[in-house]
């Protein structure tokens, strides 16, 4: 069905009867047609309308679009299918839309409506009269407000409007396609729009640019120019090379991801596709956010992801946490440093978190396997143990290895999907596990628990073996076994000395490696002291 085009108030009145013109919708449309459609020229100053902008226009941002939060409920049913339906000989009658409006579907499936003449786009169902009346009323009020304030709009602008439930007004924002930004026709505080804090006007530009590309992604009826697409390809190529030549790149996508994105968008002849427009806009949204987070173009731009630009949180170490770290062989220090590196200035990178989570879960799996082996060894030795000391150390080693196995399995359960988390989910998770006063120390202690319990189990297992050796009758047997034990201890001691020299001067050695080297020294020292005490002060009959 072809609808008539009304380009002036005279044409509208000539096609409508007086009774039809007296409806609210036609009155609003007549008012709009009396306005000069070109608002990019200096308008004459007119008296402000009786209402203010706060009564019918509420500023919002593109990211506040509730498209992903709608909870509509449908009730499918069977229906009679007319013959030839949806074929070229029987197309269904389209929805009635006001003149000048066109309905499109986003590649994700949501429908929206736009009017090129009025520069309006909305996801409000314009085929419903009550919603159409609200949009017409708000647009008329916006036109009057713009003329009353003498404001000049950019030449290539677009207005987003949606009806505000529970009131007669609308929510809106405006887009400038030439400068790729979002703006409003009234002064507004960034706090009221829920925008992040900024350091300069130039810094704010990237937030508004992120919202611009979000708008283009949601409403991709306008093709993206070739210059923007080529620039995006250059950005991704540079980011790919940056990741391949550096471990501290600030770009959120890894080298492999950048290569795949380049392959997707660098296709000749696909510039005018709405699908390509949607994808390019989504990638530009991420790029704009990345530039904002790293102060792109500022004197204090972040060039490495481990560089802070905000005050570091104050962490107060308690005596309890210091004691806990010592009992866990200092292993929490390495995890704490890794977590702090992953969450610099409250920013999280999914690619680096996935690497960390993969290493973490692999360590827990290895700990669970080692704990199982220790349980088998303890069970075998306990069956032939005699004496209180041997039995006590054997039981202690068994309990510790069982604790290592249980904690490993529990952590693997809780972090079963950790390697698949998105950056937003990782950031939220990091905020939850960071203690207000102690920082990441408590969760680092939890991560270290399986490995530390297994190490303690190994120490008590060694003590258990020494107790069994001391209980062996015969000087020859005791001497032979003790000689072997001394040789093993000497080998550990020599290995510890070599590793300490190897990592003592390495500037880039990790805390995990240093803690592992330290463990050998402390474990050997503990075993030697326990053996000396048991040999000198415990009667053989009590062993």
C-alpha cells in the first residue's frame, strides 16, 4: 500500500476533511509541517514554549538503551495459512506507518524505525497510534525549544527518541555523524548521565565517541564510510603487532583475535551491508573505550598495561595475614602480585585473565594428582607404622594430603568456567574478590591452599619416614637408610643453592619461582631439625 507524501501544510489540508484534521495526531503533524525542516541554519529567535525541556525531554545516552533488558512474553498459537502466503503473488500487508517512516531490522533481530526527512530514529513501535502521538509531540516540542534557544544543529545529525513509560515525555540523545559524537540540546552534568569521570574535554570525547558507535551498531541503516573502515583495519593491525612484540600491550584483543577481525571486515564490496556496518561499529566501540581507559592522546597516556594512572589502593597487612602467608610458604605473594597486575586501575583484560586462569587451574589439577599419590603413600606406610611419633606424623600427613585434594577439587569446581569469562565479568569478579582493607591477600591465600597443604603433607611424610627409620633395629640397617636420607637431603640442598644463584640476579624472575626455591631451603632445614630432635631426645622404645 502506497501512502501519500505530505510536503506542506497546504497539501495535508487538501487531502483531509476538517473532522480528520481535528485529531491529535493530525494536529501534531500539521504543527511539524509548519516548521522549517532545516535546523542547520541560524533560526530566528522565538519565544520559549510554555513548558520546559525537563517536562517532555529527558537526556540519556546510547548505552542506556534497554534493548537487552526487555522481558516481553509471547503466546504462540496455531493459525490457518492462506494459500500462497509470503510468495510473490501474495505478500502480507505491511504495517501501517506514518508517512516518511521506514521500518528496519538490526542484524541481531530487533526492529527499529527511522525518518530521513525528520532525522529521527527510534525503536518505539511507530505503527501504534499512542506511541506515534508521543513521538510527534516530543519532536514538536524539541523543534520549538531549538528555535527558542537559537541553537544550530550539525548538518549530518540524527535524533534518537523513545517513549518514556508512565509519562507523556520522551528520552532522547542526538548524533553527529560527521564528528562521530553524541550530544544534547541542553546542558547536562555527566554524573546525571552516568558517564565515567574524565580528566579533560579531550578525554570526554572518547566516551561520547563510544556512545556514537553504540548507536550505529544498534541502528545500522547508514553505511560506514570507507575511511573509518580502513582506519579500523590499521588499528587492528597495529594492535596485532603490538601483542606479538610486547607482553604489556594495552589493547584488549589479542593477536589472534585481531587477525580474525581483520579477516572479517577487510572484504571488498561489503561496505554497504548492514551486517558489516553493525560489526564495524561494535569494534569501533571497543576501540573508543580502549582509548578512553588508556588516556589516548594525553600527556599521561598509558603505554603499558602495568602502569597506574590513579592512586593505588591502600592495603593494610594484618598480623594474621602475615602469619597465614608464612604458614603457606609465602605462595600467596605470587598470586597477590598477579592479581594486582590483572586489575590495574580497576581495568581487566580477558586475554590476560584467561592465561592466568589456565595456569591456575592446571596447578590445582597437578596438586590434586599429587595429593592422591600422597594419600596412597601414607596409607601404605601407616599400616606398618609402630610407635606414637610415627603414627602421629603419618596421620597428620594423611589429613593434610586429604585437605590438599579437597581444596583442589573445590577450587576447580568454582573456577570451572574461568577461562571463558568476558572482560566485563572478570572486572566484576575482581571487584568481588578484592578485600576493602587487605586487597587480594585473602583470595591469594585461598588460591595457595592446595599447594601449601601438599607441601606440609610432604614434610610430615618425610618425618613419618624418619620415624620409621629410627625404629629399625640393627646398626647396619639404620646407617644405610640414614646415609641414603643424607644423600637425598644433600642433593636438595645443592639444587636449592644452584637455583638461588640462577635467580638471584634475574630482574624478571617471578615470585612463584623465588618462592619455590625458598621452599627447598626451608623444607630441608625443617627435616634436618626434626631428625636431630628425634634421634637425640626420643627413646627408641617410644618411636
